[in-house]
C-alpha cells in the first residue's frame, strides 16, 4: 500500500529534508507554462475561457518556445500572476520595466 509523502519525509534526516526543500524550490523557480497551469489545478479549457480562445490555442501556446511578451503576460495574468523580466549581469540583476503592462501604468497615473 502506498504511504503518504509526508510520512516518508518525516523519516528523512533533517539534512536530507533541507536538501529536498532546496531542490523543490529550485524546480518551482523553473517551470513551463503548462506546469504552472497544472500546479494551479487549472485545465486548458478553463484557461482558454479566461483568455477567450479555444483549448487548441492553449495547447499550441504551451508548446511554443518563442512567443510575444504580451501573449505570455496575458497567459500569466489569466492564471493570477504578473510578469517581471529580469536581466542578470555579473554585477547584479536589473528589472526591465519597458514591457510593463500599459493598463498598469494608467492605473498608477490615475490614482
């Protein structure tokens, strides 16, 4: 009979638990759109309805390795996230704000 995962983790040494948590965090930072959608327990059909497209369009988007920033922003927004583009230089990271959503800019100026 299968055991709950938390029972298996409880049997691990504290060092092994810490290492597993770190690896989990790393994997969560590197997810494809499809994996994010599944982690949110959202179907392609549900996402398609939010984006006002058909399910086939979602399937196609999830398999694209190159897409418009506006498309990616729309997909993430429909899943409840925002898009931030960060460039990594040897000296540090820089947030690229050139692609910030125009609607967000309007809200800021109207407030």
